[in-house]
């Protein structure tokens, strides 16, 4: 039966993938957003998991759902508005805000 413990090489690949996701999030300019799928097209849920488990300081609030909805509610909406992100009601105007 195969071991469930990842090999050192697998761990390094996973760490590199996580760091690449965090770097893409850090690169989103003020006033803009990206969707989970923009950041990692083959694994958008991984982006959410990385954001939920990271202790690093990244502009998490600039990551929204593909339909422009805001997953973290009013706190995220306030940060986006303060950041200058254009909105359409309760959703980000992706046509104007996507980086």
C-alpha cells in the first residue's frame, strides 16, 4: 500500500505552487481584482485553500468569484471600495476591474 506521506520532491512542488499563487495575488494592482480561476485556471479551489490557510500578508480581498460576487462579505466589499475597485451593486464590475 502506498504511503500517504508526500515525498520531499512532492512537498517542494506543492510549496512552489503555493508560492506562485501567493505571488500572483501580490501582483494584483490596487483598484483591480482577479478571480480564483484567473489565478489558477486548473485549480481555482486551491487558491481559496491557500488564502484560507496562509499567514502571509497578501491582498486577499482582491480575489473574487468568477461572477464578480464577493466571498467574504461586507468586510471585503469595504476594502475593495477603499481600494477603488469599480462595483455594480454588490458585485465587482469585472469588465472594468479585472487586472
